[in-house]
C-alpha cells in the first residue's frame, strides 16, 4: 500500500489492547490490572481491554483508535498469533498501517491456560509479556511483502486410496498432478484388502476403477516406484527431487502378457501376499496393478545379482526388458504438495506373548485379508497357514498394539528385526479406529464361508462409530459371532498347532479356557517407516502419536502448519476408507485454492546480509536447513546471498553469523534485545 | 464341564456353541443374539433388587457363551417374575421374559424342572387345582347351601396325558423318559 512505509520515521504511538477472550483469559488473569500496567509505558498512546478483541466491535475500536490517536504501532495481548495474527494484520492494512507494525503478546496459551492455578503469577506474567511486546513494538519497522509465483501444479505423495482420490479431484479440476508412489503399483493397502466394511463389497472392485481413471486422466502423471528425496522452496513454488527406481521394464512397451514370468527361474516370497505365497523375480504385484507393467526385483534377479540369465529379455517379444535402466532423479516444480503416505500395520512381534512369528496359526488382520482373498495364496479358501486345514474355531484378538501405553503402537520392545522400524519408543496409547470394524468384518467373512465355524472376538471396547457400522456389528452378533469382553494375556500353542487362550469374560465373570484352530490379531495402525525423514525434508511437525500434525485439529484437518502442504488419509491419523477419501477431497480443494492464485504474497521474514561485514565463512550456508543461503563469489570475495523464495525465516543464519552480517528483517537483534530487557525489568 | 479354581470363579473350558442357536430357535428366544450386554435389564429388575443372584444380563451372556448345563440346571431362569420391565427398556429388543420362557421350556424338556414348579404341577394333577379341597371345606359349603366340589379331577389328568406334561414330569436330567 502506498505511503505505508512512512510510518517508520514518526515517533512510536502505540495502541495496546488486552483481550478477555471471554473467561479464557479474564477467568485467570486480572485484565484490568494488566491494562493499567501498560498505560504509562514509553510510546503507548492508548490502552484498552475488550471482551473479544477479534470480534467486529473489538476490531472497529482499534480502527477508530488508529485514526483518533494517530497510532502507528499496535500491540494485541490475546491468543496465539497462529489464530488471529492474520486478522489483525488485515485490519491494520485496511486502516492504512503497515501490517508488520503489529506485535502480539500471547497471554492465553502462554499464560492463563498454563497457569490457571496461580492467578497472581499469571497476571504478573501477562504484565511482563505486554511490557516486552511494547518494547519490541517501539522498534518495529514497516516491511514490504514480495510476490511469489504460483505454479498451477500439485504433487501427491503416496498412491493409496487417499492419494488416488486427491489426484483424481485435482485432475478433474484441470490441475496438472504428479502422483508419486514408492511401490511398483498404486493402490496402497486398500488393494490388499479382500472386502470392505460395512458393505462387504470387494475392495479392488471399487478401487481398481479409480486406479484406471488415474491412469487415463491426462492431467495426472503417475511416478511409480519412486521416492521423494528432497523438497525445497515454498508455497506456490516447491522444487521436489524424486528418485525413480529402475523397473528394468519399459512401462510403455510392456503389455503385461506374462511370458517373462512363466520363464523366470527365480521364486521368492511374495510381499503383496504377506510372504504367504511366492512370486518370480520379474513380477506384477497384483493383476489390476497400475501402471500395468512388470517390474524386476533387483535384489533377487539372477542376471542383476549374478550376471547371467536374461531369459526374460529373450522371451519378451516387445523388447520391453531394459537391464541398462538406472536410478533417475527428476526435479519437479509444483505449487502445492499433498502428503498421503498412509500407515504401516503394527508388527505384533512387539507383543511376543501372542506368539506371532512363533506360532504359524497366529496371523494378523492383514494376513487374513490375503488368506481369504480370491487372488491370495490359497485362492480364497480359508486355510490355516500351519497345516492348510480349514479352521473350525477362530479367535480374533482386538487392540493388538493399539491402546497400549507399555508396548503398543511404535513402542517396539524388541531390538533388531522388528525393532528397527519404529522411530520412537514412546508409548502411544491411541485407538487405531478401524480395527473393531476390520475384525467384525473378518469374523463375518469366516461365518460367510463356513457357517458352522465358531468365531470368537476378544475385545476391550467395541467402537463402531460410523455410518452402518453399529448395524453391521449387530448383524455379526446375530450371525452367531461371540464377542467376549476381556483382553487375553497370552496365546499358547498346543502340540497339534491349535492355540489355547485363557481370558476373563467380564460379562459372565467366568475364566474362559478355550482352544482355537487359528488366531487373528487385529494389528493397530502406526506411522509408516520413513515418515520422520519425510517430515524433516518438508519441515512438517508430527503429533505425539507420530503421525503428521494437521494445521488445526478441528478447523484445518487437511492442512499443515506449512503453507502449500496438505494432508490426506492415514498419514494424519488412522482412519477408514470413507474418511480417507473425504480428507483427500478437502486436501485437494485446499491445494486447488492455492494453485488458483496468480501469485502469493511472501512474508518478508528473511535475512538481510551486510556484504561489508560478511567474510564468506559459509557457516550460514552449512546450517540453513532449507538451502536458502548460498555463498557466491563476487569481486569483493565470497559473500552470502539469500534465496528469498526458499527461506522460511527460521533465523538460524542470523543467530550463527560470527560477524553479525546477517539481520533477520522482522526479528532484528535490537528488537529482540529490547524485548528481553523489558521482560527482565524489575517493576 | 466346570471346575472351581480359586474360590468361586468358575473356569470354563468346554462350551456348547450351538446352545445360542437352539435358544434362538425356541419361540421367545429369537432375539437373544442381539444382546450387547448393556445391563439395562438388570438395572431395572425387581427380582435382582431382592436377590442379586438373579442377573438377566449374565444369564443371556451365559447362553451366548454356551454354558448350557449351568443355565438349564440353575435356579436363575425360574426366578423371572415376568414383569416385562426389561422387555420395555431393552435397546436391542431381546425380549428377556420371553427368552426366560424359552429357556424354561428347554429346561423342562431336558428334565430340569424347578422343584417348586414340579410340586405345583403335581398338585394340579392330583387335585385339579393348586390346593386340596378337604372334607371340612365341603361341609362348610353344604352349610352355606353350595354343592360339593369333587376331590380330584380326572379331566386335568387327561389333559396332562394329551399335552405330554406327564411325560415331561417323569423325565430325568438329559431328557430321557
């Protein structure tokens, strides 16, 4: 706005507004006392308190004061700037002030909420915070925002049902979308499921039409067998480095005839069938795979490991086998990113008392899906893995890894093997949300295939919140599935491979000592391996449970704290298919809003480098987590240069500069020093 | 097959998984499998108020689990006063008093008749009513100008024969005649 920079030269005239926030602040902090304490601070022209500063009335009061008292700085003591900084900056702009002449003191989250039990100290702290904000406000300088370009393209990371749905929404809006999937085919966990609750429709029958739609959508480019290596830039202009693993099969030439598979001499465990069946070294994960091309597993291919074979190349009539393929790294520029990398099923070897991995007839819920799927290792015949007999008595144990403070999801107790995948050993007591219905569905499927089978479900609580879920649970009970309230402590194997479970039935008060042919463990959902690294690459926060943190738990569930990066599906928290699809829609809409803008205003938070002081030591370059500072050679020697679009304003360069050549525009040393000095003042 | 381990907690190793279906087939027992053990029935039960041994929720769970003998041989199912309070309140429409009737019917067929009910049935068989009309009663009736009531009632016995009640009363546990 023209003229806004003129505020700088004038003596500070500060308006201070203390917010009651209803009783959120006023219930603890003596707001009137805080107001009076600020009245005679240097530079303060007017002090007021409002019941709700963010309300229309509150905002109008500030606008009027700016005119009446000729204010040129505003201090608002209220909630976190994350909530209303934008509101008040807009208000200042409308009133003709530079929006960066606003300073907020957080007297709610940092004061009344955390010190609710000590009103006197909370009031004192609020006074200190306001005094320090006024001290900084006196030194604030008007800043101009720069404009950044917006690329109308989006990258979706993760090709499960959430990623697929998001990509389809975006493609449908005419937005060019890159769908990055680390596996050879898109589809994710949903492609591994046999049926979906509560309708019992075949999972792939509903997913594969969407997968085909993705393949056919001209706006979507699938980057399968690929992983994100590096993310740079910011909203509107991200540069993503994607590493494409070699398939050794030309996707365009391969028609999926399968001649190569028939002749390939190497048989290995099939991970898509949870290692219960085998596949060849050249394979397609499942018949409906997209892209519908084969892939060579370079860890097991005889030619790639031992240097001879090439049978597949000899039999392929289309010449699609290309052993000379290598890792390719592509840099893709997009305006927004949707992270939809899903979950990982909890490995029940972390709970050795249940015997998974030791007893062949103890399986997980995902194993069960493959076992009962027509395309699975037994072609849909329910046979227990130990001896391929049909199980007549099946037990399901719920909450395996979920709701477990001690060893649960991500609380891997074992070292090595399973232990290495957990990124945190903190206990995670959350409920994985889907397992109750997964178990109800699977119990029902056993009954459907074998009506005479006895099916027991051990549970702690049945959680069936969802459309049609409770009705499905009721139907399961009516089919004769017995739900036993009480979590078993142990599974014992008998000589014949059958499994003994002793539990307390809380309803009847009896101890039940029962024997089953097969036990299915309802494994919880945990953050996928590598999520920590990905989060670090994108500067995303994770919540305590290890999943990615949403922008706001209620109002921004598909956004993140980083502009231009959105979340869809289980990467945010375990959820079922309809919820994943819904969140994918929300993320796609949010990404489309970003991409529909012609340009984006960038907050001027970056560094200013004084070339006269810079000695080119490169410390800032090494420390910058975003690659936003580079040392360039000039005729005056090596000098640091800021790359504004990549900068996120973290301040590491400014704090580390040994010659004080770097100043953070909106957080200058003098501003921060004044703030610290004021807060330490004894009054 | 129940043994007692540690005081009074029964340890159950053998269940009859077909029992719940058997009860569901019996008129009155159709909805038993819908029970999700909320406890509404027991909370309002007047009998449970007097004697905590009677717990309709627990009886239904024992049926679902398949504790056949324990349910059929016990006193519990005979204690229901059929006041229908639980029937009105049950959120799953289990119709508990009718489930109890279904269980009683099965129990009787299996030779588990509660002694109190056996005594009543035998009194009615012998006298045509729940109490005996003695000579004194008939004398009084004569004084008042009323006709005498016959002692014994062969028609009742005939009904017992036709309906099979005699047969049921003579059954041993396990259902053998």
